[in-house]
């Protein structure tokens, strides 16, 4: 889930306020313990560290997206590769969504089973076909919709 711009701006302010307060408090403690050289070194290195952590946790706009990749299967489904190389998605968690039945990992569904189509989700097709198929079964798919 992506954060709104307002929430991200608030988090940036909170980061700087808390980080600078803690950093300056530590520098103050070093000076009061009669360690002025260590205090000055920490003042400089600590500010560099705070800047590096800021860039790490708050990258410039446009460089990050969520999710970082689109998964093979809808949320909470497990991708299982068939013998022919095709991928099917199975519900091993028990989502209790209409149109999907929970599968037993010890006995995966076989095409000969009477309820085979209710136990699998086929992730093939275009993006709009995937969205339609997932929504018709009551599934969510982070990154697609």
C-alpha cells in the first residue's frame, strides 16, 4: 500500500525532528562528559549518517513504486508449477472467498477432480483478463488493482 503525499510529508518531518533531537542530545551528553573531540566528531558523522538514512528511507519521488514487482498469483495464493511448465495458483491458506476452495498441500488438485476448477486460479492472460478473473472470484491482487 502506497502512502499519501500528506502522510509521507508528515513522516519526513517526524523523522527530522526525532532524529535531530536524539542526535543533538547525544552530542550534548558527550560535551557534558568532558569528551569535546568525540562530541564534534559525532556531530559531523552523525549528521552524515542522518542524511544517508533519510535518502534510504525517503527516496526521491519517482524512483520507487509499490509493489516493487507484480506477483505471479493473487494475494495469499501459492504459485505451483505444473509438469508441463504452466503455473497455477492454489489457495493453501483458506481465504474463504466465493469461487475458491482451500487445497491440501499434501494432495494438490488434479484435473480429473470434480471440483478442480474451484480449487485453482489460472494466472494466464492479459492484465485486464487477470483483473476480471481475480475480481470474479473475490480475490485481491496487489499491484494490479
